[in-house]
């Protein structure tokens, strides 16, 4: 299990929160557009306050996936850096 440092997590959140908000809003604009075309009723009239919870849940889902990918990539870079340093010292 990868447990990131708070500094890495905080940096990653500051890096991607706007992008994930935009992705979420574009995603839900598409969903609501398709819903309106199919049913002829705005999605917020049908779901009301539940829609806000769904949008917030989608935002946090997108954010968690992106943060997980950033942290995994960071861990892989650390492994390769350690591997290269180890090989460099063995060659000498």
C-alpha cells in the first residue's frame, strides 16, 4: 500500500483541483444535455438536490483517481532513481 507524504498529497491537490473541477463540470454538462434530449426534462428538475450530491461525488471520484495516478507515478520514479543510483555505484 502506498502511503504518500502530506507534502506530496498537498502539492498534488493544489496541482489538479481546477482541472478536475472542469472535467467534472464538462462531464455533467454532457450528461444533462443527453438527459434533456432523451427525456425532454432538465435533469435538475428530476433529481433535485440529489444532483448536487452526484456532482460532488463525481468530482471526488475523479480527483481520487488523478491523485492516485500522480502518487503512483512519483513512487515509480523514486524506484527507478534508486535503481539507477545502485547500478552506478556497482559499476565503479
